[in-house]
């Protein structure tokens, strides 16, 4: 991508309405634009990051055995009357009437609709276990939408729903998602820590929230600090095998939100030097709720003995549009965003310091083309403006590697690489640059670990 042809509306000033750093940086870096309270457009740079986040979510859902589909945003109220939630959900649900005065709603979640799909098509225990997921917009009329896309009214959710013959099967499904979540957040450069949590309006008696630790997090969390450095299960984890040793290992350590525990219990349960009381951003939430929806909605299968069995269900949410600011909260400095390579909008930017200078233009173009051919997601800063502004842009939008090309270095056949995160700089020959960048970038994609 050439920056001169891109759409990157940067802001010079920090917008006053933005209270937290991720919201400020997303606005300044031209990633999002507010359209109404809690409603945002994703501008090209933001959308590019969002898509990388989505891709990782999809890959890890698929790896764990979940199957993707797509359900509509606008739902019929009748389905929700069947489960009893139409009246329970309250003001957070956006209720709509169509031209025939039929009650509709903009889905805040999809338990009812997926249960309807299940009961229409699945009738035998032989078709279980089954886990279906989609990535779709949700609307919740939040009392306090705030912090940009961190808590918005319209937001993207990955929601998965598992169906099993009995509680034991449902627990295995829960553990598969638990492990998939550990891997998903790790691949984005985050530490997503599972915490015992309150199930709220989704219901059920077992639920874990996954939190990214950050000072600006909306939840109080108490945990054993060993959880923050625990290695996540590797890519070759067998999702058809027994995952309970991994699950037990993670859940045996103390971690709970302040809705589920109090400070005294925490202090008494965790040894002094491992007590970590912090703030967390909830990036995922998984639930086991048994037959809460399948029973009233008649989602049954024929069991091995020929008798009807009401299926056991769980649901599993991740918020991609919340993950983008969560990653920024976890990774920024005074100059801007510091993207982890795996979700960076571009992995490298070629900065042409002297647009219009034949040698600089030719070398920049050549490096840009070669990086593209080497599979690097690369941006070319070919704007006709001063070096200072170009460095500031590259720092602000957080591209992990800057390849700096200018007449002075080119006289000796040299270019410079700046590492965004460490600030380290290295001078190397024009010929060596592409190989060096690929060697730096490829292992940090975390797509083979
Ligand atoms: N049906 C279940 C799981 S599929 C469910 O709705 N769970 S949830 O309510 O916990 O939401 C799942 C995830 O969506 C949350 O963990 C969070 O990452 C994201 N999310 C929820 N509300 C918002 C919001 N207002 N803005 C942005 N993301 C949100």
C-alpha cells in the first residue's frame, strides 16, 4: 500500500472526549470515527487490524473443532419469548417493529437463534458433539457506552455455542474453548487470564472471563501472579484428546473478578509474594448453562438407547472490536501504538526520506516490491513531506519495523531499520534489508506456535 493513495485521516490534537489512551490513539491514528454514542465506523487502518484479530479468532476456533456459520443481526421476538428472555433482557435490548408491527430486536447475543437452528436439523446423538460459531455485529443499549470501541453499543462478537449429550460432554466442549481462548489471546501478543466470573443474563453455574491486565480495565481482578507468565498450550495440542489436565492446571491457581471474591478471601488463598490485585479488560467470556435454553425450546436428540435427551449447551464469546483497544492498552508508548507483529496493520513501512530524488525513489520502490514478494505486509511512505512527520506517523500508527531509505545512506549502498518497540536501529546494505526484515518478522507472527 502506498501511503499517498491510502485513506489515513490522522488527528494532530488529542480529542478531548477520549479518556483512555487506546481511545485517544485510535482516533489520532485514524482508525475509527464515532458516528453516534457507542457507534463507530472502522476506517481503513483500524479495519485492517480488526481483520487480523478476526483471522486469529477464526483460526483458533476452527482448530478447536468449532464450525463457522452466519446468523442475522435482526431477530424475531417470538424466539426470545420461547426462552423467556424477551421480557427479562430489559432496556439493554434494542426493540424494533417492522412494517407489519411484528416485534423484532437487534440481537445482543444468539442463544435462542442457534438453538432454533439446532432443533431444526439435529436429531441424533451421533451428530454430537457440535459447536457452531459466528462473528457478527451485536447491539446492546449500554447504560454507559465509553472508551471508544472498548464498550460500545454496536460491537462485533465471536459467539460460539456447543451442544452435547450430557454434562460430561459439555465440560469437554467447555475445556476445548478454554484452551482455544488461551491460544487466541497469546497469538495477538496478549496475556488473557481466565478468571472465575459471574454469568449475568446469559445464565448457568460455570463461567470464566478472560482478562487482559491494564490500569484502565473496568473490572477489579485478584489473581495468583504465576498465571501471568504461564506458557499457553502449543499448536499441536490434541483437541480431540483429554484437555482436563491443562484446564485443571490453569484453574487450580486463584483468579477471580471482584464480583466473585473479596480481597480477604484472596489474601488468605494466595501466598504473599504472588498476590496480584489489578484491573482487567474482559476480552472473552465462556459459559456452561446446561439445559437453560434447550429445555424450554425443545432442543433434543435421540440418545443411544432410543430415548429423547435434552442437550447440554454452553456459549463462548470474544469481542474483536474490544480486543483492538485492549491490545493498544497493553502495548503503546509516549509516541503512539506499538503493534505486536501478528495484528499490526502493516508489518513494515518503507520510509522514503526524499520523494522526488531519483535514487531514493528507485531504492524505496525496489525494497517495497521485494518485501511484498517476500510476503511481508508492507506500507510505502511516499508522501512528499519532511522526515520528521514521516517518523512521527510511523511511530503513531505503530508499524513494528521502519525501513528508512534516504540519499545519505544510499551513497554507500546503505539503509536503516528501526525497531518500533525497542527503538534500536541497525544500518545494513540495501541487499540485506529484505532478508533481515523477514527474519525479524516471520517468527513474531505466532502462526506456527
Ligand atoms: N452469548 C454469550 C457468549 S457467546 C455472551 O454474550 N457473552 S458476553 O456478554 O460476555 O459477551 C461476550 C464478549 O463480547 C465479552 O467478553 C466482550 O469481549 C464482548 N463485549 C460485550 N459487550 C461489549 C461492548 N459493549 N462493547 C464491546 N465488546 C463487548
